[in-house]
C-alpha cells in the first residue's frame, strides 16, 4: 500500500483512489461521493483507458475503481495491461453487469471484488474501504454459479492451518481478522498465505479464493 496520509477522524491511513469509468455522469457522481468521505483521496480519474493507464502507473493508487465496459475495450484488456505494468494496487470492478466467463477471467487476473452499480452508494463506499483493507468482495454464491466445471487436478496437501486460513479467506476475512481468530500474529497469517500461493501457483488473494472454490472446497 502506498498511502501515507492520515484520516483526521479515524486515525487510519487515507485510501488513495483512481476512478476509470467511461460514463461521465456516473464518474462525476462517484467522484463527488468519494470526495465527501475523508477516508478517501482521489489521485485521478479518467474515462479513457489509454489515458488512464500512464496516470495510474504514475499515481500508484491503493484502489482502482474500474468499470467493466470501457467503450473502446473491456476491463479484461485493461487488467492485462496493468499486469504488464506490474500494478500493485487493488482493483474493485464496479459494473452494471458482465458475462460469467469474463468475471472468472477477471478474478484470475487479480481483481479484489465485483460491485454491482445497482447497489447503494453507501455499500460502494464500504466496499472500497474493505477492499483497501485486504478483503476479497466476491459473493461466494455468485462465484460458485459462474464456475463452469471442476476439472480433475493434482491437489496439493494442505496443513490444518492452511485449510483453516482458506476457510476464513472464503468468508472474506482480512489478515488481521484471521490472526485474531487463530490467535496468531498477522505476520504468521501472511506467511501461511505465501505458502498457499506457492502450493497453488497463484499470486493474489482473489485468485486463491477462486481456486479454493473451484478445486479444493471439499478439502476445507
């Protein structure tokens, strides 16, 4: 996380945001909403992917709020471009809808959550903050319905702690909350996650959640 400022009311770090949405009316309304929340700082916004990419790389926001349909391209192409640039921030997809296959691909590409535009502004503010804190906001029922099929895999062997950590990840808990549940340090949780990343070959929490549901749910 790159934030360094502090929210005056909460004492927590200000979450730095970038908004990419090609619908100007929605984008401007969202910016006004977020600017009124002292937990957030807007580092930039754009309606055009080609313009946004260098701005995002330069600004290094904590959370990118990304629309699915960007007019000239979809979020799939933009996420791949972010991967090539080794973007390290979190990505919350805010969309009116998207194909199931694309949702799966975007999760595999590392998005941290999918938020539907028909939900309330207050829910969106909460979702952005929770994603910034490390939560994965992808509804488990929704995720299971879009998983097309389980394919036989050579399953890795998980330790008891790894299985428990995976269960808490599926519940959407952040590292600090998992540490409290297990009565261990947050650094121990991070070490367990690194072991899980290594065993499963994924790089992000959202990818790990998807993989757990697709392949390892029976073990948990």
